């Protein structure tokens, strides 16, 4: 597995919600869905290499899976982690 493959496994997809879109304009921060075992240093390296930008700060947020029921059958959705990556001044990422 090459380095680029590892980086693409860490930065899975962008989170496009109302809050994430607002952070892009206010704080120059972008939100990504990452694996639950990824740490901040790995996320920073992956974003810097994939998008060719300078990362100032990385904040992470772990989301617990929601419990659900369908009649007698119970289960839960998958737990996931969100990474909020703040870029340096003048840096942007073209997501869409």
C-alpha cells in the first residue's frame, strides 16, 4: 500500500452539513469523515498531502452510533469520527 492509498483511507469524504459549510466561511475550517482509530497527526499529514495546503489545527469529534429498533429487532448505526481541519490564511480546498 502506497502513502497516497493510506491518505485516501484516512480522509474518507467531506461532511457537507449546514454547520460545516458555515465553518468554511467563518473559520476557514473543513470537516471530513475519518476512521475512528485515526489520530490528529495522521489526519493533518493526509490533508496536507492530498490537498497541498498548510493545516494550522485539527479538532476531532467522535460520534456514537444511534440505537434503532424495527419491531422486535434492535441494533445501532455505525460509530464514526469527524475531523475539523483549520487551514492557514489564504488557503482553500475545492471540495465540490
